[in-house]
C-alpha cells in the first residue's frame, strides 16, 4: 500500500464532535434574578430604572462568575491532556465550550482528545454495544468536526489545518481532503517541515508525484536536522520509483 511506504519522522497521530452549545444568556440571567432583587413587577418609570440597575449589576456578576467557571474547565482539560487522561480532558473541554462557544482553541483541543480516544479506547463489552472499529470511526469523525468548527470560527487557525491534514492522511485515508488544508497551512507556516512531510505524503497517495518530489527537495534544502533530511531523501526515492513504475 502506498500510504504504508512513506515514513514521516516523529509523527504522532492525534485526532468531533459537533457541539450544539448554548452558553449562559444575558437576558435569561436577568429573568432568573427578578425574585432575588425584589422588583419583579416594576410599574413606574423610577421603578423600571431601579430594576434595570439591579438586574444589570446582578447579571454581570453572574456572567463574570460563569466565565471564570469556563476558564477553570479549560485549565482542567489542559492538565488532563498533559497527563494523557484523554477521556477526562475531552469531557472538560466539552464543558468549557458551553461557556465559550466561539473559542477556536477549545474545538481544537476537543479534536485532539477525540483523536487520541479513537486510538486508545477499546470496547471490552462482549455482550453488545459499538464494536471497536465503529467506536474508533465515531471518534475520528468527532475529531474532524471539531477541527472544521475551529476553522469556521477562525479560517487562519493553522493548528487545525495541520491537524486535519494529519487526520485525513494517516487516519481517515482521505488524502485528497487533506491537500487544501495543508497547502493553506504552509502558506502561513512556510518552513514547517512536518507539514511538508504530511503534504508530500498526501501528494504521493494521490499520485501527484512531481509535487511530492518538489516538497522533499524543499525539505532537503532547508535541512532541519540529520534525521528529517535522511527521511526526505529516502521518501523522495520511493516517490521516484513509483513515478517511473506508473509511466
């Protein structure tokens, strides 16, 4: 198989969950506070002004508190991720995104956790439920969805571009989908040789041999380190052999 031939030095495959999130609503917080503030049915202009002052102050207090809670979930998720506790990290980031639904970083982390879970969670329940292959694919698609969501929020979020490339090339075996994201990634990270390796692999898998060779030549020219340069030279030879065989 082509995709089993190319060697990517130092590669770690990390890999959504579609979050329909609803963070704390400012207006709903106001409605919830009417009994606490003792002005549930203001009628005069003065009462209305006083009620608005109380509601605004109370609502902003709650929003600040809940924003802090969301930040704690984010920190907790990061700590779990550092300890390779992927399930716990995944759940923490899911909670954090409820508070910050437009934070591209959180969706990126959810994608990473889902990718790790795809490769670490096994189904030991012999009496039923999802089998391991199905569970893995579900996590991979969750990962894909999370990365795509982060790019919907920030189209230049290069970490998700790279992560999608890795996911499509090495896990989902859909290199054609990886190519546009990796090309955009390298427009931003022009000398990132890890991205070049993944994109060259995608080109190779889709029989775009000239483009793969050009990327390996670029890596060799940059000469990031002895190991990567040797890998690029070896991979270039594999691509040249495949190109000659196809002619």
